[in-house]
C-alpha cells in the first residue's frame, strides 16, 4: 500500500542549521523551505511515497550513516509499542536497502517482532545521505558519542575540513584540529568505552582525561568503576587521581584495589595512595562537620586537596526564616571554634 508523503511532512526547522554546510559544498540553494537534503536541487513535482517495506529487505548491519548511540532506547520502544511508527524510515534505493535515518526505530521494530516498517525510499549519494542523517538527529541534544560519530563519519567520507568545522560549531564544539582528533578517537573506541561515556553523561573534560590512559587501561578503568553513580565532578576527580596513581606508581594495579560502589569512598581510597596525608585531613574535616550538626541548607566545602587557603560556605534558602536559621547555626559554628579548625586544615591558617 502506498501513501502520499509530501515534503512538508518530512521537513523540519532543524534542517536550516545545515544551510552553511550545504552552501560550503558549492551547491546552490534553490528554496530554503525545502528539506535540507533537497536544497540545491530542483523541487520535484512528483511527491515521494511512503511504503511498507519488509525488514528482511533492509541491511540491518550497514551502519555507515548511523549517528545514534546507543541504538536500544526503551522510551522509543514503549512509544512504538503504544502508538506505532509515526515517522517513516528513510532508505536508499539499493539492494538490499541501506538505512539513512531511523536506526533506532528499526531496532525497536525488530524487538517488537514486526516484519514490515513504513519507509520512504530515495536515491542520493553517500555524502548527502550522511548529511541527511546528521540533520535528522541534530534537533535533539546529541550525547558526546553521537557528536563524535557524526564528525568521524564526515572525515571518513571525505568532507572538507571547513565543512567539518561548521558542523562542530552546530554541535557546540570549538572548531579546531586537536579537539576534532579527540572526538574522532572517541568515535573509534570500542562500544564499552562509548557506553560508559553515555552512561556517565561525560563531557569533553572527562573525555580528555580518559584518553590520557592507554586503550587497555581505559578498559580496566571502566571495569573498575563499573556502574557506579558519579557526579560530573566526582568522575573528573577520580580520573585525575587514577592518572596521578599511574604517574607515581608506574602502573595501576586494579587487582589490588578493593571493590567499592561509592564515589566518595573511591576518591578517599585513591587519595590515600596519591596523597597519604589527605586521608587524615579529610577524616578531621568529616568529624568536625559531623560535630557541628549544620542544617542541610548550609554547606561547607574546602579544596579537594586542601591546597587553597579558603573555605566555601553556602546557604540555600526558600524564605527569610531559613536564612536566619542558617546564620544562627554559622554563628555557633564560629563561636565553638569549628570554623577555625577547618581553616587550619587548609594550606593557609586562620588569621583574625
């Protein structure tokens, strides 16, 4: 069964973001209202048709245009199970068909046991197909692995460096060669590394630190950290500490490390190896704060390595009463000498 599928249903505002890249390729823009993948070509009178295609006729192993990672998405699976496929896949007119957009929809359809999926079949060259795939995904926030995959594929397909830099800007990255090299390395990493980066919602700081390890060390680091829940700052500090352990001890003997499932405990363990005196300082800090019994809206923080001569004191308040309670507790904190004790733990000492 064929269903008319007009351009207006395929188009989206996100396509306009790629206008500069399309123009950079020297292709004329005929009508900016056309979907990105059709710009520079004559609008066709014949509309593309949506048709039901057998999954068996699609090459599910060909991921050359895939920039989605990971492919398995439970929310999408639940949506397709409830509402069906509302947006067709885009396939190349090849035998077997190659997927341009819709890799996650295809994966979810297979999990649901479907044998046919709605598709639009088109003919286009590989560069245009890749740009179409990137354009299809760029409206949503891409994780760091997806951005890396898009750029690595553009490099592999022979796009000009200026075109790749333009795409880096669209993805929120500074366009320079060193950063591109790191992202390409992420794209070419094994799936275990990619899954870890996505799971931890890693940023470029995390990536740069992780790439400071060898390929074998990265796998060991990821296995060591497992599924531990970490904040962005905890992950950064743990990476920094592990790199410091390697620097001081020559290598990281993970087999000698205890199994820990708490990020703070992990940091403490590593600091004992890198900065033996830190363990004692942190213990004193914890005991002092526990004795102070400050309310939850008051936070007291020091430099992680006790090298700064300041203490960061913060107050979170929803009303004036909370502020008054916080100030009262801080007065007691000062009068009992506990603030002085914490200041003396830092690199600087208390001066009146």
